[in-house]
C-alpha cells in the first residue's frame, strides 16, 4: 500500500489515538517467537511501516531489518532506525541475501494485497527468508464474515501541542473493502486537512491457512493480539514454523 506523504506523517499519532500500544504488541510478538524458537536472534519485519514495532523489537533481536513498499513510510522508518537496513520492496517478490529466525507481517498489510494468489505469493516469499527453525507471524485484518458495510469510525490524538483527528467510513465493492478517511491536523502553525482512500481485502481464514501450508509451514491461529478498551480490534495472528 502506498501511503501518501501527509498520511505517513500522522500515521503513528492516528494509531496512538486509537489506543494502539506498539510497545506491548512488540513485546507480545517477541514472546510468541521465543516460545517457538528460544534461540531466535534475527528478525525481518515485512511492511514495517514507520518502524514503530521494530524500534521496540531491537531490544530482543540483535539482527533486525525491515521492508516497506511505501516510500514515505520507509523514509520515516529509516530515520527512526539509523544503521538498520529498511528495504523499499514489495512483499510479493522481495529477495534479501540474509535469512531470519523470525519474519513478521502485522497490521492490515497482508490484507492490502489484491487476491488470494497474491497472499500466497507473499507468504511464500516470507517463508523463503526463514532459517531452518524459523517462525512466521502474519496478522490478518477482519475476516470476510466479520465485515460490516457502511461502518464509520473515528479517533482523536491530542498531545504535545498537536491534535490529529481521523474519521473513516468503510464501504464494500465485491470482495474489496475501501476505507475512506478524512484527516484534520492542528498545531501552532495552523490547520491542515486531507482525504485518503485505502483498500483492503477481507480474506477468509482459509486463505491464510492455505497460503501457510502451500509455503511448507505449519499454521496455528492465536487470538487476542491487538486490543482497545478491553476488546480485540483484529482477529488474532497466524503463526507458522518450517
């Protein structure tokens, strides 16, 4: 997904306004990886965004890299993680020289792919970058049966002399879901507002499981990863090992 420059600049604040806890999520990811690979030392974050998870995962994994398809997001991640390699690449066809004890793809990044075939290609590429005992974690977005057409949402970030408001309306066209977002930003320099439409695919659970198995991975589903106000905001995580 190619986020616009304006959206990339407020990305972390929008999620903080939603109650997202990058530090807690990164700690949980490290825990899940260690349960399956206690000696894991290297990690690749696919679709790493602004590097918010990677910044915390540095404490757990000495060797750390990311890939990001959005140039605006990659630039922020590279600034946040100087000395780390943040590659500008597509998750469906990236090739890196190194292999990793863990590969993660969290948020709704995998759901932004165009089709189940694309999902299978991406999972295959991620699996190809694992070491022999490697662990792959992929977070789905809403499953197809869970999506409510016409749903609206909004959140507000207010801190350090800056206010960021986001309002979103969700619509569905066939199997594609569109998130029509409006942003208003206020700080001491004035106001800024912009719109952006993002899209995602509400893949059924079976598509993720089939992609893992086709890539030669076991697959399990762990619920309750992303939370807000005591309730899950996404289904959970798919976890596979070679």
